[in-house]
């Protein structure tokens, strides 16, 4: 199964080709919706179209927690340098590693040193 990634407005459109080159389906939000659309609109579109949100925006974790949503999955980058030139190898490796969780519903948070995976819905009692 090929993961479908929706790149948020806060990341460069150049991520699309990088992620496609790694074997993922990828689209940038500017090709789909209004650049100034609220996060909730992008979130709803991703859920309805079975895309994983690829973002640098911390609001998506909060939106998942506030709504108790089971989807969409979110891959959240928490680094200063979010350019594909710097981050692509690590991001691609982690997307591959966490494909099962992202396919089922997860928040994956990545920084320079570590990564954290939380299964959706957030706040539920998890084993």
C-alpha cells in the first residue's frame, strides 16, 4: 500500500518530488486548497481523501487531541531546518519505519534526535 502524503503550506513544495521519488504519493496543499485555509479545512480534506498530513505546524497535534479524531495521521517535523536537502533521508526512513502506524492512525513527531509515535485517538487509554 502506497502512503498518500499531503504537504502543509508551511513546508516547501519541493517536498513533493522528494517524497514521490521515495515511492510515496504526495501533493502540496497549494494545489488543492486555499493557501490561507484554516488548519481544520486541510485536516478534513486529508481525512476524507485518506492522506497523511506532513507538516511543521504544531497545531495539528492539538487539533487531533481536541477532537479525539482517529484520522488523519500526522507526520510532524519539529526541527529548525525543514528543507528536504537536510531532512529528507531521516523523514523518508521514519515514514517507512512507521508505515503500519501511519496507515492505522498515528501522530509521529520527529526532531533532530528522536521520534515519538502516538496512536490515534489521542488521549485514549493505550496499552
